[in-house]
């Protein structure tokens, strides 16, 4: 996922894409990590609707998407998504 396209994300997930799969890069991010990094709020909401786990750690910083959102202080709306997760 490198574009903010909620419709494509929803279509992929509705057709069986895995919301918690790691990417093949050295950082081993999940789609939710990427959505947080680029502040793709709508994509993050959809990923969470389809069962993305905000507590899965990436393979590089050993940081969850929820922790990443918190650390990136300018992402207040993103951080709000994880308050009850």
C-alpha cells in the first residue's frame, strides 16, 4: 500500500487480502503501519474494520502501529483511532 485509496483497500480486504500481513521490505511493516506512517486515516479505519491488529510489532523498530501513531505527535486523528484498541 503506497497510495491513499480507501476504495482499493476495502476491495482487496473484502476479497480476502490479509490485513496483518508483513511487507517484504526490511522493515516488515503491516498495512496498518504504512497507513499510520503516511497518515492515511480512512485506510487505517478500513484496515481496523477488517481486523487489522494495531498491536502487532513491525520487524525493524519493534513498534506497533498504535505506538507509531502515538510517537508521531502530529497524527492526532490517527492516534484517536487506537484509543480503545
